[in-house]
């Protein structure tokens, strides 16, 4: 916000300065230099603001890919309402795209080496319906499971993969 306010003030000052100068005044190197420096500073501030916003958007997209379609509570307070709206819009676009292709874009983020993976269940979780259609009672243990069944458990922090 500070950069935007500074840029707007500089633009107003530059516009005011240009409206009071004649063509003859612009031949003076000090006036020309002042106008060029002001204009370049405004352009620099715009580039910095856009780079900052682009970085924030990239982080929000990355959060969607790593955390899923719900903003974690600890992040909600750190995001501006416009960023939350962007996250929800991105979620809707990705959900529509995923539904259209009939695939889960967030599963198997890394190419699989094996069909089965060994995971350690970190806490007693109870009975869960897996993507393969099986019900399994998740208790603290180490088990082999289908890679497609494990992805959600890994994302939620219920299990950790022991080896790949």
C-alpha cells in the first residue's frame, strides 16, 4: 500500500510539474532530468509491486497444491481478502478442470516407482474408505498400501512414507 501511495503521489507531482512547464522549459537539462528520473521511479515502483503480487500469487497456488483446497487456519490471518478470493477462484478453476478430465490432479505429485508404498500410520485414526474402495482401520503401525490410497493420508499428516 505504501508503494502504491508513493507512486500515485509521484505521478500527481509529475503531472502537475509537466502542466506548468512550457516547451522551452523542457529544453533545460535539469527539468528534463527531473522528469525522466520521476518517470523511471514510477515505472520501477510498478514493476516491484507487480513482482511482489506475482510472488504472492505463486505462493498461494503452491499452497493449494501442497495443502489442498482449504486454507490452513494459521494462513487465514496472513492473507488479505483479495488473496483469499484468489485462492477460492483458483480452487474452483482447478476443481472444474479436474472434474472435466475426471482425474485427481493432486494425487501422485511425483512419478511413482512402485505401485505399493510402505507407510507408517502416526496415530490411531479409525476406519477410512480408501480410493480403491476398501475400508481399512488405521492404527499406529507400518503397512504397505497402494500409492493412490496413500496420497491423501500423507497430505493430512496421518501417515509418513518410509521409503520410495
